C-alpha cells in the first residue's frame, strides 16, 4: 500500500502547473542546489556525492541548452555560456575543484536572478494590460 506524501504531491503539482518561465526558474534553482551539494561532497571527500550532483547539474544545463530558440541572437550567446558552464562542470568533477564550482554557481545565480526579473516584468505587464481592458 503506497502512502501519499503531501510534499511530493505539492512538488508534482507545482511542476505540472508551472508556466514555461517558472519551469526555467526551477531548473536554475535545481542546478544551484546540485552545485552546492557537489561542493559539500568535495569538502567532505565524498566523491560519489560530488560526482552524482555535478552530473545532475550538467543534465540541467544540457536541458537548458536544448530548449533555447536558436533563431534569437540572445539564445546563441546563452548557448556559448551554457557550453562554457558544462565544460567547467566537467573540469570541476575531474579536478575536485570547489573554486570552479563557485565560478559556475555565480553564472547560474546571475541567470536565475535575471530570469526572475523577466518573469516579474511580464507579470506586471500582463496585470497592467488586464486592468485596462
């Protein structure tokens, strides 16, 4: 008999009801979480934890790469940055280097914060347009 976990249900619902913009924000947040877990793995000399979490961060970066609309110039620039981040994650994994993970974390945090602003601006625009109708 399966026991329903309310947190799992909430998490599943938040993903299935999220807008594409919110899903991208979730990906950035997940990537940051895995980078931090990988840093802890390196610091605690837990190679398996480090490796598992760097691979999860890489999968998120790869997902972000495949969802880019390459018709836009900004997407071409983002692709280059994502490729750089992916390469640095591989390096961090090979070298057990927390400094590289910190560098990557700063990039992802900046992307996430910018993306948050974009979502907020879109909501404000939709709200102000909705009030005028």
